[in-house]
C-alpha cells in the first residue's frame, strides 16, 4: 500500500512551528509495517491544497491530511482512487485518531492479517549499528517473514522493535516467543526495559520493591535525574532529596564535608565521598552522585565532559568514570542516562562498570 501524508498550514510550511506530527505519524505507521511513500507540506492557499490533493489521489492508495481542523474533528472520503483521512493538528487528538481509527482501517484496507502486535525493547549503551549487528538473523527464526525487526534511535536510548502479524494473538505470541528470547539473550544487560517501561520507572519500582529510598547529587545536569524520578506515582515514598550544584565547594558546605577533600580535579573517590555523605545526611537506603567536569570554551561537536559517578548503599559503594563527547547537551543527556542506568544495574545486581559505545578513554 502506498501512503502519503500531507501536512497543511502556513506556520508549518514556513518553519514557525516544528512539524512533530509528521515524524510521529511516520514512526507509528512504520511500527505496524505501513511505510510512507511521500510526505508533502502545503500552506493555506486553496489552489495549492487542491493541487496537492489531486496529485495524491493519482499516486497514493491512502492519504492522511493533517491540520486545518478543530481539536475533535476528523473524517474520511474517497478522492480518485485514494482514501483520504483528514485529521486535526492538535497532537493529542491526532494520536488518538491515528491509533484507534486510521491504522486499523489501513491494515484492513491492505489485506493485512487480522492481528498485529508490536514488541519493544529499550536499551542504553549500544549504538544502532552495534545493535543491528548483534541481532543479525533473528528474523530468520520465523521463516514465513511475519516478524520484522526495526530500530528507533532517540539518544541516548535505542528502541528495538519486533512487529509480528498473525491470524490472532495466540499465533503471534507463539511466533514472538523464540525471537524475544533471542533478543534478550543477545542484548543482555543493556536492555533497560520493555514495552511501556521507562528507565526511571524501572529504577523506582526496584527501590519500592525493597522498601528503599533514594537521594541524588548532581552537577551540570540541571537536576534532570531528580526531575525524571520525583514526579512519578509512588516517588513520594521513595525519593528523599535532590542536591544540584556546579561548585564543589557548595556540595562540601551542604553535606558537611571538608572542602579540601573534594577540591581540585574530581575523581571516582570524590564521587564516593559525596554519595556516602549524602546518604548519611538524608538517611536514604541508596544515594547516587553524578559529578561532571566539562571542557572549557564554547559549545562544539568535540566538547566533552568527564563523569564521576558513585552509588552508595548499606552494602557499600560502587563507582566509575566515563568520558563523553558531542557538545554540552550531549554530555548532559548522556550523564543523566548513565547515572540512572548504573543505578538500575546496581539494583538488579548487574555490572555497573560495563562500557558503553558512547564512552571514550
């Protein structure tokens, strides 16, 4: 089936707003084995819109038109040989309509099997080419080609997708079982969650399961580790405190440490002292410290940061050092993800110091 997406509106055409609806629709359609052949952006000119509709009606089997409707409106009609689906520009309404109405109709129109299922694995620490290499041949476990492998990269994570088709969900489960097992085996401890699980949610659940609590110390991250955990349901029983600073002297003063112990160049030992002090101060069962030294100078592609990370609990302390390049945002995002993932590994009794593809010596 040949699918086209037409996005309308002068503000989209001129770049005044970022067209996130288009990327969402193409990714969601791809999840169900529906590839988009064309993407067209048209302003609010009536004649230009009509011309785009005429062209689409001649070359596509299905056309999704986005924008120009109210927040709850939507309708479908045939123009030429194509079925047109007109959708609202409001993202929340669009997503509900696409998932609940349009995708099922497209699958039926394309003669797809009556059941289709998407299985997702989320991982951190492996690049897309590395994951692709590790999973070479997993599709061949199902010879009829009804299970397809795909990837979605959103740094610092990779989403590995298995799209399975079958007569019903029982058949799909049988097909997916050996493929899922092989993906888990090959990606191993780099898998941080599956389906709707998030890294922060997995960490929170692991702490809650042991009636634990958490305190966090962060530098340079703008408090993003705490921000990803503290708002979650149930976090009020787990999250004790977050401390955010840029100056090590502020950390020392707040935690009652001798400033000379954490002054100068940071190290794993510095992170260990800070996380132990934070745990004592808050009486949390677990404390995480992510201390970052960034390069001098303006932001640039080779801008890097050294990350000194430590986790403390009653069992002791584990720490590691990492070096990440790619610019200020890249370093910040990578440090936040690394800190949360190391905490996940610690709580799941997995190796905390396992190297990732994003690090440099």
